[in-house]
């Protein structure tokens, strides 16, 4: 998700290009060939969420420069290069991903890459209604 001043500019999720079957339906070539995480990205028909954010922004003519990116996972090295060239100002992610090269690219480009830690407080303080039993 790309955000600018608390406004969502574009969103994306992992998936095959439009009008194409997804890895979830066909089985992913990378998994079928036993390729390790972080390798052989070109064999997968899926686009990463970060790539789809960039594409959605381009399709709709939205500028991502200076936006902040929020991802479920730490961006891979391919997405890192693409996000750096979009001119994003910061990247936040929830789950670490084994890619020190991607980390070093963000560091070299001067873009802060931050792992979000879950809040110790529950996100919602609504009282829980006991269910009748
Ligand atoms: Zn795949
Ligand atoms: Zn990626």
C-alpha cells in the first residue's frame, strides 16, 4: 500500500497478471521445482504486491514519489530496486524476509526500511459481549 499524508494512493497484492491464472490455481513453478525463498522469481507468474502497487499507480496516473510504502513482508531485491526508483520516502513491513541484499539497497539509497512491531495493546477496545450458553 502506498500512502501520502494519511491518504491511500494505491494498493496491491501478490497475484498473476490480469486475465491470467494464478499460482494458487495452477501451482507455482517455483514451489514445484523446489526453488528456495528469494530465488528464481522469474519462474513465478505472480507479481509481488509492491510491483502491483507501482503498476496500479501507473495505470491510474498516480505519482508515488515521496509516498510511504506499507508491506506485509520485507520487499525482495527486485521490488526494492523498483521502489527506490519510484522515489518513495520510507518502507514499513510486518514480516521479515531473508534478503540482506534488499536491506543494503535501501540503506545505500537512503530510504528508511522499518519492521513494524505489533502493538502491545489490542487494536480494538470494544467490550466483548459474552455469548449465551
Ligand atoms: Zn508462483
Ligand atoms: Zn518483491
